[in-house]
């Protein structure tokens, strides 16, 4: 049995993550888990942050189970924090899977152009995003290091207050909307 791979799509909105995730889905016979599709299906024009976190957590559980069964998985969320990526890298290793991080970055002008095009051509697939929101998100993302991207950096320890990455995952991605 071949070792399954967890593909992690990392980047800001409108940088090409979902397009690449669809390509990986096809080329690697992977289960693609795109949070926005689930949030849109369940909440329509709303995008409640607490529900988004729960949906991410549920999809992660499905993804980890698929990896255990030998299926490649694509997590298509953005994963802006190193802690999120470290927690998922650890979980994948724990179930015997390989991990590939794919980072997507564009100039702010190209990101805005893509946002405008998506909102004009496929408004049902996205939410409105202002230039201020895009700039704020760009300031908050923790860009992966070269060693994180190629897998040569060892995994970080969990943040203070958490004995394991599993505990941290349960905190970051709660099991239910509170």
C-alpha cells in the first residue's frame, strides 16, 4: 500500500489555492476539502467565523480518516498560521501520511484583480472582500519558511498550555459551535 499524502494549500484569498487544489484532486486522486464550499452550502451569503472553525475541524477529521484509509487529501483553507500547519503536519505523520505544503502568493494588485473577477463572474462562490480586509489579512499571515515548505524543518512544539498538537487542534478547531 502506498503512503498517502496530505496536501496543504497555504495562502491568502484569491491567490489560486482552490484552482491548484482541484488540479491536485484530479492528478493525485485526492479527496479535496474546501471549506468555502461547505460554508456556502450551509450558510449561503453568511460567513460566521465560529461555524467556519467548526467546519474546518470536521473536514480535518474526515481528511485524517481518509489518510488512514490510504487516500490522498487536499486541505484547502489558507492555513495562515504556522501553528495550524504544524498541527496538521503532526496529525498527518501520526497517521502515516506524507505532507506537502503549497504556498500561493500574488501581488496585492493581482489579488484584487482576481477578487474583482471572481465577484463579477462567480459571486455565488465567494463573499465580498474589501481592500482593507485583504491588506489586514496580508499583514496577519505567517508566510511559510523554505524549510517548512520542503519539510526539512522539524515540527515545532505545541504552543504553551498544550501538551500535544492533538490538544491544540481540539482547541483551534472546536467540535461544535459554542
